[in-house]
C-alpha cells in the first residue's frame, strides 16, 4: 500500500481493509422502516456509496424489499459483490451526485458513513429525482462511542497529539456532527427531518481491530505515511496482550421525506 498516494474520499487502496469495519444497528434501521410503513410500503431500497456492503447486507436482512447497491470505486464495489454473494442485491457503478438509477425508482435511499463526501445540493437533487413520491432519504453513521471506552478515548487522544491539526471528515460523531436538521431540508426538496440513535458494540480480534484502523482515510491523508506508521505502532502497543477488543459504537441517523 502506497499511503502517500491516498486522497480524501478515495478508497481504492483501502478496500481490502474495509471488510473489518463494524456494521450498523438493526434497531435503528427497523425503527426508520416502521415510521415509513405508517405512510406507505417499501418495495425498493437503494444503498448509495455502499462501499463493501456492510449496510447493504443489513438492509437485505430487514426483508423490506429489493436492494440496489451503488458504489463509485471499483475495488470497493468488487469487495461488496463478494461480501453479498448469494443475496438479493444488484450492484452498479454510480455516485451520490450521479447514481445512474432511473427516476422515481426507489422508496428508501440511504448513505452509510458516506454522505459527508457528497456535494450537498447535487446529492439531494439526485436523490429527489430517484425517489418516488413519499420516499425517504436516510444519512447514517456509526462512529465509535469514545465516552464508553477508556481504551478508545486514550487512543483517540494520542492520535490527536500526534496529528495536532487533525480535522476529521466524517460527520457522525456527536463532537463533529453537521447541522443535518438544517442542511437536509435546505434545498426545499426534503422535509420533516427525524433523528434516531442506538448504541451497540463490536467484539474484535486484534487483527480485525487493526484492519479497521487501516481503513481510515482522513487520518492517513493528514498524518502522512511516516506518522501514520507511528500511529499504527502506538495502537498496537495499546492493545498488546488483548485477545479481543470490545469497541462501542453509536449508530446515528437523520431521515427526511421527499417533497412531492
């Protein structure tokens, strides 16, 4: 892996490690689906920026309808195809700004840990086009819940000490969340923003835990190759001797409905 070639939002060189990342809270996804079903059925679900298919697989397991996964990066998409093999998922190349999907073809469109990479106005315009009348868009993230883990808090503090001007790109953590209540309805194409959150945990082996860190794009880019290797060595020392690492997460979601 040539870390110096990494760019913000480019995941080709990180695709193999993305499989180690945590999933999302099914409790949150079921709650959103239940709210939608009060108004109309859901037959077609679209996961945009699907990456390696973590959220995609959860959506299939909901049993709510057919799932289409849209991913711009070839390496990530290939990992996703392998991960969801045998499931009722259709994969296609596309992005948040240009999904390549037919107009009014989806009932529920989601982006998992990726909407912060999308141009807001172009993305919302595209999602409005793709969704059917009454359809909904959900932006969901699953950041680590640092307050529930002294180990995670310690590692995070050391990373910030090693990269003093670090600016995280993801907007799922409570400390850096954008004003999605204001931003998602800001174009006039969506309304009625609701927020749903649930806490969950992932139990990881040391190898998987390091794999998750290796999949982090924004810190690697800002740290640079040499400092990034120092960060990884610091993390290895912190988890030395542990057979498993319990990592607390918090799935956080913002959902809006299409203005018809």
